[in-house]
């Protein structure tokens, strides 16, 4: 069984173009995501899945830097696929690199916790789940999002999405597995086995925004990275606790988060 983390990355963000290139404690946000994911044990490969229309020179430069620095060497890959049909892009990347288990991370989550990846991956393997995440339903703050699922579940979700009229399709990857659960169960001929990794009471703050969507978010993330970057394995619990003690740094409370249906 091959396990691959697939990081969805695009430079042409609708809200904040170029956001994945912004610096967090001196390093690009996308690199911070890769660094965090790379700390997780149990991954065979890390793939950045970018649009085939994107200015990929930047992403290629990141790839070459990692190879030259020997930080990730041969297990770091770039895959270019459809720009808007994200579920197809992730599916194509998984098939191209022959992944059986997909760890789904987005490039706007530079705080993604490697310990969450390890915990979810361990549960996934031990219990043979089809899907495991820390977002369905959400209890952790927005920004620590991890979804892990089988290639089979993703293939079923893709067929369910593409069977809809074009106007009703939502092209997210992991989200569609739970959204089309009944269709997937029919395709599998059995119940979909799923698990949610809930936040403990002190971290149960689903309204706290720690993803990179807006300039306000960037300000908050800069504070976090300026404080924590010297400890590269800082945890979600540490970040949430620190912000609870320094609420004046959370200046993005008025940002409206887009729903999955909004893209």
C-alpha cells in the first residue's frame, strides 16, 4: 500500500492571488505547508498538485530546491492537472504516482499539524477506514485541515460528481466523499467506513480562522510563525493555546469563510 500526501496548490487564488508565495518567517507559505507535511511519519511520497495553467516555474523552483537541499529528495513530486476540476486533478495525480491512500492537504493551510496526519493515518490503517479527517464535522480551527481516504473512495466520488449536471458540480476532492456518501456506498456495495478526529474541549474552536484566505489571515499567520518557527514541530494545541492567551493577535474574526459550494 502506497501512501501519498497530495497538496492542492494554485497561484491564481480568487481572493488573494499569489498567497502561497507570501513569506511566513522568511519562507514561502507553500514551503511551510510542505515542511509541515514532510514531518509526518508514514508517507511514501509528497505531491504538489497544481493547475496545468499555472505559472509552474515557481513550483518547479521549489521542487529543485528541495531536491538540491536533499530535504525530500526523490519522494517530492509536482503534478500538473485540470485547473478548476480539483477532484480530477487529485485523482490523476494519485493514479499517476500509484497511490492507494491519499493524504489530502491544501496549500492555504501552512499550520497543518503533522501529528494530526500521523494520528489519522494510524487510525486509517488500523481500522481500514475509507475516509478519516479532522474536518467532518469541524471542531478544530479552520487551517489544520487533513482528509485521508482511499483511492477507491475518491474514484467513486469523482464518478458521482461527474454524473451531475455541470451547473451542480462542486469540484472539491475529499469533501465530495462525504457529500456523496450514499452514492459511494451504492458503488461500493457496502457502508462507507469513516472517522472524525475531534478536537479536545480546549481546542474546540471551529470559528477560529487559521487558513490563508485574506490579508487579515496573513497577519495572524505571520504572528504565529514569528513566534513558533524555531520549533518546527509545533502543534495545533500549542497554537490554539497561545492565541487564546493573546486574543489581540486574532484580527481576522470578521472574515467570512467561503462554503465548499462557493469554491
